[in-house]
C-alpha cells in the first residue's frame, strides 16, 4: 500500500542550501540547482534530515534523529517497531542491522517565484513548472512574451526585475491550492520556460559577509565572501510517497511522547496531537521548520519555511 502526498511550502526567510564548495562566478557560495533546468531547489536529503530531527524532538527522542550517536550520553537509533521516528524514517543499529524507512521525501521544486516590478511585487511561473505540479493547459506562445491578469497592470508591458516583457494575453489560474494567499494568486505572471530560469537566477537574493577573527573580534583581511539564497515568499512544492509495506507490530496511534526514564515509547507526557500514520510524523517535522528553519546561514536569519497546504495525490 502506498500514499502520495503533496506539500506546498513558502519561504519565510531567505533559504540557502549550499553546494558545499566555492566557485568562480557571480557569488562564492552558490545554492543547489537542478542540472537540466538550472532552477534552484531544496534537495529531499536536506528536507528529510531536518524533518526527522524536528519530529524526533517533538517526540522527545532526539537520539533517533541521529544526534549524539556514538557518545556516552545518547544511544543510536533504537530501531524498535514501536518508535514512530525509526518506523517512519528508518534506523541503523550497527551489527544488529536496521530497517529502511517507510517515507520517500522528494525535492522541493519551484512553483511561484517573487520578482520586483514597477507595478509592485509579482510571482512568476512557467508552463512546465505548473504542468509538473499538475496544472496543465497554460501556454505562452512566444518565448519573449508573458501573460498576467489586468489587476496587476493594464499596460501592455511589465518589467520583471531587469527584463521588460510584452503582454500576450490575460491569465486565469483557478487550480492553485487554497493555501496560497489570494493576493499572491492574483499577481501571478506566466512566462515561457526559456525565460523562467533566467528570471529566477537573476533575482535570487545575494548577500555579502565577512569572516570574523575570534582573537581580535575584527574582520579577517581578505575574508569577504558572497552567497545566494531563495528570497522570502518563494513557493515550492514537494511530494512524499509512503510505502508502508511492513507487517506485524506498528506504533500507531501515537498520542504520548517517549518516556526517557522508563525507556518506553508512547508512555510519556502528552504529545498534544495523535499521529496515526507516517505522514503525520512528516507533517509534524515540517511544522517546526517554520520556527527552526533548514539549510545554512541560520545564525544570519536564514532558513525558515512554512507549510501552507497539503493534499493527497494518489493512493494504491
């Protein structure tokens, strides 16, 4: 049995998921991109690690998020069938083996990207971005033109950052999730797939920082660096597939936290909610990302993302 769930996320802060290395170019620390389209994304590996950590903390069992493994203070993953964290995300128990998780968390991909214009902020998207999400039938016949609704501007031209585009026709989008705010839904601009990557990569947030010498408390000479990030109010979507193939004992329902004193699952203080399936654990972790964030530069005010909508796509 499998369930395919779709989540819509909105960035509350700039989000920096770095490639892990420096490169020559416009910025020193670049963010992860899709190789084919060159569009920024949030890898599923980054999301999975953060979601597991936050869900484990909500359950009061951080050792099952991999924190402190090998230390004397914390134990490694317990791997118990009664543990909702290990059941959902999997476990490693050294020589005793382990279990694969029951969820597959995909990459978070761009849906709506905020761009400055002389008519106020707008959110750009493309036919392919909408089609991948499930909104089909939207087209831009000429790659150097765009479509938008009359409430943005009645002029026949609109600037998207540095780029001036001509209007091809009106745009009506009624299939976007209800969780996306109405002011955003009314200010969507549809541009061609050819322009989408250029507009996005030209309007990423770029900041400059300098490393501080811990001995002097002053800036290190020659330690100036730049880094880029997805800006605030970017909307992304991801899909989570649950393949709950296991038989036998399962942890559900889970309404109480882990009891550390008795080393028992579902026997501590109230969880404040009831987890009925692995998707509930994933949702619980994503909810805390609104406060604790993901990715790098967290001490510089980066990383918070908000879960704005979720829906079931298919079940089998």
